[in-house]
């Protein structure tokens, strides 16, 4: 079965309150001006496929995480690979966040710290060991940035990770995920890398991690 060929998103006259219309008028010109063509093309395809899923223009204010999850599942059923479906879903979330809408809140702010971190997890190691010993004079925003890193890591894996799981492979895959799926700037991804490596090195020093990343 061949996939339906879609007319380019920029060649369609979309309603002004649709996600597609707002993307074309408020986001795409900026991406093109900054030569972020790969992101623009990926977003073009994502919002276009979303209109097929919603059977027409998608009201921008209606797009939230549950809708995006249904969209991703629908794509998978349309013979897209799981990876492609997830990427398209993340591009839609990126557009929603760029528009300042509240339906797909970023994992960057605020962080969601577990009230009682589970022993053995990265969260528990950070709150009971790393922060008290390595961040005594740190500003609250610095501590918050670490917690946001852990939230994002949980989002990727769908669960809390154990400190012993913070391997080179896990860190490398997470950085690629943050860069590709979340459209994060390279400087932001490098900041995540530094924080995760700092945690991993401390865990290795106290023999909670088998190998040094």
C-alpha cells in the first residue's frame, strides 16, 4: 500500500488559528532565515501529517500531549517506523512550544523532583550524595538545571534510571535524543553532557558505576 502523497504544507491556505497556519506565519520564516532548513523540513512534514490525522486543519489550542501521543500511534499504524513516528511527534511538540502554547509543556521548566527519591536511582544519588558534597554553594538555578536533566532522562526512558545505568551508551543516546527529538541547540546539549558526566564520574569514584564514561 502506498502512502498518500501530501501537498506541501506551505502550498496550502490554512486557517489563521490552526497549528499549520500559525507555524507557517510565526515559526517557519524564522527557521528559513536562520538556515535551519533541516528543522523546517521536518516540521513541515510533521504538521502536515498532523492535519491528515485530524482530518483537516488542527486547531492550535487543541494540541496537547495526549493528542500527540495518539498521533504518534496513528503514524506507527500507517507503516511509519517507530523512530520516525516519535520524531514527528516531537516536532509537533516543538512547534507547540515555539508558539507559546501550553498543551505540550517542556521538560526544561519546572523540574519535577520525586518527593522521596528511590534508593539506588540517579535522583537519590544526586539528592543524598552529589548535591550535599559537590554543590554546597551552588545557586538554586544550578541545582534546578541538574534536576531538569534528570526529568528529561526519565522522559526518554519512561522511568527513573538507576545510578549504575548511567553508562557511556546511555549518555550518548540521550544526547542524540535531546538534539534530534527535542530540537535542542548544540550548546544546550553540551550542557546536558557536562552535567551527566559529572554525576557519572562521581558515581564511579564511589564505586557505584562499573566503568568511567
